[in-house]
């Protein structure tokens, strides 16, 4: 887990955003393209529009 968090930080990715997205995406993502879910490739493919959790607040209200 620590290695994954450090890898995210090295690529300028918020680890929480990455993990929330990947954990929601992994069940429907094609196994043949699993490499896209690594932090480096995830940033290229999904970082612009990550999946959010229901707990994510869109406004600080």
C-alpha cells in the first residue's frame, strides 16, 4: 500500500482520488487493459475525469 501511495505522489496524483477511482473501475475494466490502472497510465487515461465516491462533496457548503 505504501508503495502505491508513493508511486501516486511521484506522478503528481492524489492517492485518495486514485484509489477511489480504481476500486470502482476495476470490476468493469477489461482484463486485457489492466495496465491502464497503474498510476502512471491511469493519469493519462482517467485523471481528467475520475470516478468519485458518494461521500465526495462537490461543494464545501
